[in-house]
């Protein structure tokens, strides 16, 4: 299956499904090595960037706040634009992130 398919489904999958996709992407041997080295570890994979990679989170947060206070974006729009959860967007707007 193509990587596009994986991205579409990622929000609806459980850990077992995610591991099967990982196995399909990296292959059996690499998958076994990952399991051996990282068993019991929780890993977060950030969303693939849609163009702008925010290396500097402070600058990202400033841009997000500027967008929010411009009145042109709702929180859901900002979450999609900056590839963040809605709760993270609220925390940034409130200055708690």
C-alpha cells in the first residue's frame, strides 16, 4: 500500500494496526530490531509537514497567535494549518504551551 493511504487512516487506528503499518514500511528484519531495542517504549511520530517545518516552536506559536487574533481563522482551522491538536492550539493561545 502507498504511504498516502497510511496518512489518511492514521487517526483511526489502534497501536496494533500502527505496528502492522510500520512493519510494512520498514520490513520484517528492521521491524524485529525496532521491537528488540524499543520494547515497552511509547513513541510519538509528529505529523508530516505540509510545507512549513517549524523548527523554532516559539516562532510557530507567535505565528499561530497572530493568525488567531487576526480573526481569519477558527481554532480547528489553526489545528489543521499548523498540524496540531485542537487542545494544543488552545494551550498556545492561552500561553500555556
